[in-house]
C-alpha cells in the first residue's frame, strides 16, 4: 500500500483552505491532517502533528510565513515546506529557499501544478513555479554583470544598524530584535528607520533583496 502524504494547511483565508482541502483529499495518497490560520498556530500544529508536508502561505497575521519557516523546520524537522503564495517577487523566493523551503508555488497556479509540486517535494526535489524560475535566472544574470564603481550604502551603516536590519530581513519582529540584541523596542525602531533611510529602502522586500546581494543572510 502506498504511504499517505500527511499535509498541514497554513493560510489565513478559510475559504482557500477549504478549497485546498477538497483538492488534496481527492487524491488517493494525500490527506489533510490539520489547518492553521496564522504563523503561531502553524508552529503549534506542526509540533503536535509532525506532518509530512506543510503548505505555507507568506502573508499571515502575527507571525508571517517567512518568519515562521525556520521555526517550523525546528519544531517538525522531518516536514517538508511548500510555500504557496501570491508574491511573485524573486526576493521572497530566495528568502524562502534560504530558510529551508522545499518549493515555491504561486496561488495562481492551476490545480494540477500544485499537486505536481507536492509530489515533487515529497520525492526530495525542489519545486519552483516556472514563472519564478525565469525571474530567478534573470536576477542571477544581473548579479554577474560588471560591478560599477559606486559606494556600497551598507558601508555607511553603523554596526548596530547593520545588526538590526539583518535580523529584520530574516523575519524578526521589532520585539524579537530587541530581545536578541538586548535593546529597547524604541531603540530598535530608531536603528531600523535610520538604517532604511541610509539604504534608500522603503519595504522589507527591498531590504531582503539588498541583504541577499550583500551576503548578509547566509
């Protein structure tokens, strides 16, 4: 008898979870063993259920998917994680893979592609949505282009600003950064705001991309 793949669904949209459950449980060798509506609930469910696969959204209340991902790998080390998201920004893909995701599928993918992704990930492969693969290749080509003689804005940061922004890029909240660096939340917010201004960045996605190019998330 073929082993059944036990899946945990982690997405804050109940309607989407319901649709995913219907799709998955039509397959003879896949079953949904649990659902979670936010990152903290996903961690608790993964620890309790030890599923074979976690189907993980990025945008969730409280602890988001990217921040939850490395902790999921700790709470349920044998579970593979397949990110299912609306984000087609390559920086999210890179961060997810670095954090231990086995695959990255866009929510606009057809049902058959999601099922193929689940099977591929459970075979030990890394599955990336075709549109994201092309974007990743373009990013790699751009990184290989000759470097310009321009100053690196990261060099203008203080050591503490750099430490704070690195943890923010890794998905830590302001409170978690404060706890890790033994600072107050207000001080973290000041370092974060000042550092982002020096780098000329507006969003966390831009920060992640910049930190990846700098090699600060390795």
